[in-house]
C-alpha cells in the first residue's frame, strides 16, 4: 500500500517535467518568448532546469517503489 502514493507522485512529476520540456522546446522552435518580461536566456535556463528537475524527481519516486 505504500507504493500507491509513490506511483502517483512519480507519474505527476514525470508528466509535468516532460510537458514543461516539450512546451519549452516548442516555444524555442517558434522563436516565441518562454516567459514575458524576463530575459530570454534566463527564462529558457529556468524552464529547462525545472523540467529536468521534475523529470529526475519523478524517476527517483519510481525507483523508490
């Protein structure tokens, strides 16, 4: 029973991280701003960092099952 929350959290983190990376890549391919009012390089760095961090957290949750 303890693996249920880990599976849910792992799935949520992994889906969010992957979605953030795909969204950021799509914005970059269309040369659209990732975040308004922020330097483009800073916005891309934070978005990619957060996406990778959430993916890693999701994989870590799955590995704890």
